[in-house]
C-alpha cells in the first residue's frame, strides 16, 4: 500500500510538470489504440511528444504542435509546428505518409534503418532532416523552403513524387519522380554520388554550383536532367581530402537520357567539372561551359573529344563538307577548344577522301595512327606547328636528328598512305614557310619513320 502511495505521488509530480500536454497525451493514446498498436502508458507518449515525436517502433498519427527539438539518440519521428494536414506512420512497413501537411520540420531519426516517405496532395516544410535512407513514393509534392537533408551516408531514392527545394543526401538515386528548384533553392548535394535511370531533375539559375558530388561519381542511363544558367559549374564531381584540397576527381558517365547544362559564364565555368566523361552524343541536348576529358561532341559535322588538358580537343572524325579542311578551334557550348590532336583514322572518312588540302594550326601535340590514311585527293598538308618535333643539333649547330618532342605523341603510322597517289602527289609544309633546304633530309627521314611516303615532297625555303 505504501509503495502504491509513493508511486501515485511520483506520477502526480510528472503530470504537474507536463500539465499542458496531459490532454494531448490522452487523445494520442486513444489514437494509438485506433491504429491497433500495443497499449503503452500515456506518460511514455507524452515524453515523446515533448520533442513532437513518435517512437519509431509504433504506428500512429504524428500530430504534435510543439516546436522541433533534436531527438538525440532515441529512435523517433517528429513533426514541429504543424498547422495543417496529417502525418501518419506504419511501423510494420516503415512508411511515413504526408497528406497535405504544412509544418516547420519533419525529423526522422533511426540511423541504419530505411523508410518509405509517401506524398499525398501538396505538402510544405521548412526543413526535413533524416538520419535514415528514404525512398520517395506517392503522386503528391513536397516543397521545402530551407533544406531536405539526409545525413551521413543515407540514400535518397526517388521513385515517385516531387521535391521542390534544396536537397542534400549521402547518395541520390533517381528511378522516377522529380526534383526541382530555382534560384537559391536550385541546389543538390549528393556527397557519395548521383545515379539516374529515370525521373526528372530541373534546376534553374542556381546561384553557385547546381549539383555537387564530393566523394563519388555521376552516372546517367535515363531520365531528364537540366541545370540552366548556373552561377558556377552546372555539375561538379570533385573529390576532396578536406575543404580546400582536391585529391581526385570523379567520373561522369552519360549513356542514356537527356542532359541540358548551361552556365552563366561559359568561358570560366564548366558544364561538367570531372576527371573524365564518357557520353553518347545523343544524350547531350544543350551545353554551355567546358566539358571534362573524354567528352565527345560534334561541330560542323566533325566529331571531337576533349583532351586531358580540357582547353584542347582532339579531332576524331572529319565529316565536314569542305574540301579545304582548316583545323583550328572547335567552339562548342560557347567554349572554344583549341584542336591539338588528330585522332587515329580521323581523315579516313568519306569526306576525308575528297579533301584537297588540310591546314592544322599551331597547337598540335599528337597525331594518331593512320590519321590521314586514304586521303586520295589530298595535295597539300600544312602543319603550322613544329612544336611536336624535337631537334637535336651537334656542337656546330648542325641538325643531327629530329624526333617526337617530350609531352607529344606521333604514331608510327601517323602519315601512312596519306595524300594523292599514296603520297606521290602530296606536298607537306612544316611551319609557315617550310624548313631550311639543307635540313630537309632530316625532317623527311623523321616523317618517313612515321609512315610518310618517300615520294612525298617537303616544302623548303
């Protein structure tokens, strides 16, 4: 009896401390019974409601009106300052449902678990914080005025629904649904990578970078991704050791879908800032800004590839209509790449066979195997740059030998079967005015070692 009296006194003191929540707790306990959840003491739920939360192992409506408080290490789902709609939770399916909710903050704290978030109607939050991976479903929408944040290595998987606002996640997987934003809300941070096979991402005029990936890669096999008029890079795939030191740069792979990326200043910002990029030409719809190494694009019918130094491009296939080929700059996405490479079999095309003259400007650093192969109509090949050649002189400054310069590459069969009549009808000009006549033999020997016909002529002073 004395023990019971003592217990009653303790319960009385607890009720006095939570007098404002007492009525709420009773209503909440009745609601839980309606959901068929095992009964628990009313004051246990009252304690959860102080944080505006629900034990993550119980099913009920999450209907507190209190201001959000961080739930600490307890497993809870909490809603703060809700003014409209219904938030419900099904523990057996780990499903949270938002029906036309207007509230301050939704917090999901159950690290290591995965939850499904279903959107019905139109909901709005200031913030959504999750320490768990989330799969988005439902046909509704969620507007987040501040940030949708999945902490640490949590994965946000979009399959349905629409999120409007800033999104931050450990990883982002797009299998459907939509993420969109404009201005200050046009920003996605996916630290460990973004994988997109379906769905839509549409970010308009982000103030800085549109999509940031700091420890992973960007892979797109389908869907539609658009970042337009970005203040900095549209997509940044950089790997950082810390906030100021880049130790590696990730990859971008685009093999399907539709990609539109533009930046406010194409001369200085990148459409994609990454270590390398592999892409199908048809996936890129609109680009303004520099592309990374390996990216392919077409200009004037010609196929180009961005070289390791992303200021330069390599001609892969000559398909232009002109019979007088002038290889200089390739301007794509409002960025001008200097053409510094001629790829293997670059002129071994239907258009290349009709070319009568080829002039390559002064940035040349590499020539691939059979670059000019089968150019049956070619009479003149002008290589304005001789920087890709290294000259070796004796003590009297007589030319002893010519070889490929350091940091340059010329394939052994670079000039194989180049020019009219297999080279017999071809004149090669090195530099703007040719070479010294007394040194012509050394240059020709070098070019011959790279496949040029011994019958070809070398322009001399």
